[in-house]
């Protein structure tokens, strides 16, 4: 086993039913849940709480020692992005020409263009993820450290592939205030910087997101207050059978 597996193996409760192979996996958020499950099943609540506390302390210690940070250069823009965007632009022009020639309706043209850009955005995101998680080596044959942003996302600590796509891929299609999708997507990402038009196109989504958050918070607060008002006279207690001999 690797040193990491040995460290986690030492934390596992000494129980026959909890195999050492439990620690023999990459410790992502999901896998940690899978590891805790057999401990809870076979060792009980007390052992599980102690085990979880130990994992937490180990995680904090190693996260601190690792010194992982979020850097601009960790966001890797795929080399194939320009080619993929050019191909999609050519495809969009072709659909525009078909519409002008009367071969397709405006609705069909709109659907085809939006679909083409959505596929392009996905491909750019896939290429970016492939590059960001690739194992790279230095000239002396030594393995380079794993990408910090990929580690944060893949481990389940913070961030998602969708957010990473906006940082280093392309922001993709945006919606109008009416809910309709704008045909021309935001090709740039946050690392490259947006053009004036792209920035303007993304203002509606950003503002709507903030407004929705504020409104939802108000709704949930109001609902809680009403529930408290309705239920304040209710008292929850257990049925008293009237015995004086002890618990029944």
C-alpha cells in the first residue's frame, strides 16, 4: 500500500468485519462516505464518531501541509478550443445560409445553431478537464504536482466542472430576460476576459441569480415564521400510562 493508504488504514477500527481494503481507494467525498458506512454497520455509533473525528483531523493536517492554493496559472485553456470554436462558427454560418436560401425555417435555424454551440461548449469543457487532470512530468522525469483546482473539484471539497468550464473553457450560451437562449454564445472564459458585448449578455443572468437568492431567502424566512405562529400552542410529549412501577 501507498503511505496515504497506510495512514488511513491505521485510523480504521480494529474489527474483523471492517476490511483493510476499505482504505484502498481514492479518498473523494463519495468514497469517504463509502468507507464510513461499514464502520458504522459493524462497530456502532461511538466507534464511528471517533473514526470520523480522526479523519477530520487528518484531513485538516494534510490540507494545511499541502499548501494547495487557487492560482491563475492552474486554469489551463485547451489548445483545441480555437479549432472547435472555428468549426462551430462555420457550421452556424452554413445554417444561416440555408435559412437565407429558404431551405430551413427561422425556428429550425435557431435550434440548430443553439444545439451546435451547446455541443461545442461541452467539447471544450471535456478537453479542458482532460488537460487539467493529465499527469505531467518534468525534464528530469519527476512527476509534476497535481493541478490544485482539479484536486479541489475532484475531491468534492469545492467547485464543480461547470464552474471550471467558465473559468478556463468557454462560458457558453446565455438566456435573455424572457428565458429565450441567445444564439451567440460567450466564447471567452473568465481567464481570457470577456468582450463588452459578452459582458453585457451575461449581466441578466448574474443579476437574476442574485435577485432569486434574495427572494428565496425571504420566502423561506416567512414560511418559518408562519409555521412557528401556527404551532406555538402545540406541546409534544409521550403518552403517560399512569404506572408508578418504572418504565413500561
